[in-house]
């Protein structure tokens, strides 16, 4: 297996090159969790994997509670299916909460204050099902609770990690919060070993080939837990070595998959890049800084034959969307045409006309 095989196989397993699902719920369930830090871009992360889908379709899935946008795993914002959120929280929340104690001490967030904040949130959402953070924080201020210096984020984070709240319906373009129990179906409780097994299976089936270090990064689990999870599932997977790295992938995966010349406009923070600690299979060292900023901002990328070859930007104007393309190296005309076709898919997703602007002096 070569690094190009790794990239091409990931394209298939991540549903980019070969889409097998029809709904956001099915797709997110397959992926396990999908980073959703930038909500606008996160919707396209689903859209590009669901041919013919629209932004409205994704928002409807969020509003219905079929998929939830909440904090879990590393932790950051993720899309998670309603069926998976509870066991994922129970698995990852203790480790996350332990890591936040130092910051809470700096902010003066004692257990008593956090308990009081939980009661306020629970009481509010029991009577008003879908409230924005601003609406909830107005009640905190009435209760003389300091919400400055990012304390409001921590109050909401802790309520999420406690399994009290999750995303509610969109309101005037803003995310709301709702009680978790009102948004999810009754699900089977998993013990810790079952949850570790399930998380590892979801990750390596949908994101493989991937390494132990990749899984540690994506899951946020301690190394010992991640290693234990791989031990429990490895009979259903195969491993391949490239240099000193061991990649795990499903037995059914064909590592010699031949891809036609392909072009995709992936969103910022897409799983194809962000879900791996080591991104060498698709991103060269020389282009890394153009793609990922020093403070960890992942830009939208142009993927050509499994390799990051440029970045793009979206500018929305009324009924039109302008896609600004910035290629790292000149590309032949056939690739330029494929980039335009890929941009048209974004237009269809948004139900807008598309204008493509190349910022690079293109020659071949």
C-alpha cells in the first residue's frame, strides 16, 4: 500500500468518491461524528457526501433532531446522530471534564456555581424548548451569575457534557439549545468496553486507512483506551505498514482502488483532513501552511486526485454565490473545467447561481 492508496481509499470510505447514503442521519451515523465548528461549512460537508441534497435538507435534519450539533470527543462542535450521542457522551465526557478543571478554577467556576447554572438551564428549557445562548444567558444575568470572559461557553459546555442539553431547532439563523432527553429516542445503554469497541469500529470503517495516533486525535481518548479499542476490533480489520506507520482498514476495503481524475471542493474543517493526526497522504508539507493556519484554522480545500492542490472561498450575494479559487500550482484546462463543475454542485446545494473566479495565473 502506498500513500496514494491511503488517500483514494479514504475518499471512498468517507463517502466522497462513492456515496452510499440518502439522508443526513444515515451519513452521520456511518461517519460516527463529523466536525461542525463552522456550521455553514459543516452543512456542505454533509452535502458533498449526499448527491442531490440541499442546505435546506441538512437544516431540516437538525431541526427534527435526527442529527445533533453539539460538543463531544476532542471536544469541539460535531454532528452526531441522535442514536449515538448518549453513549458517545458517556464515553468521552469524564475525560473532557477532568481536563477542564484547571480552566474552571481560573474562571472561578466552582461546583456550586455549575450546579446552579444547570438548574437554571434545565428550568428554562423545560418550559421554553428551544432557546439561544443569548436568551439563556439573560437569565444568568438576572441570577447575578458572571457570564463574561467566556464563562457563558463553559456553562453551556458543561451542560452538554452532563447530557442535559443539545442542539435545538434553528431560530432566525441561530442555533438554539434544547433538553437532550426531549430530542433523542430511547437508546440501549453501552458499557465502557462496548462503547470503545463501537467508536473504534465506526472510525476505522468510515475513516480508514488510519493509524492509532489518528484515532487518538479524532476520538480525544487517552492512548491506553484507544489502543485497547483497537485490540478489541482488530480481528475484523487488516493492517498495512508504510515506513514506520501501521494503518488499519477493513478486510473488505480494496486498497488498489483506481480513481478517475477527480476534483472536489471540500469545506473548511472537513473530516477528510481534520480527522487524522498525520495528513501526509493528501497534504504535502510545503502546502500545509497554506491550508492550515498557525492557530489551527482549516481552510476550504481543492482536492485533485486525492491531493490538496489549492484553497477556495465562498462569497454569497443575494441569489448568487461567488467561488474564488486559489490554486497552489497551475493546472491543465481539463482540471479547471472539473473545478467549475465542482463549484456548480455548491450552487445547486445552496439553490444559487454560481460564478467561479480563478485568482491564480493559470497556465499549463
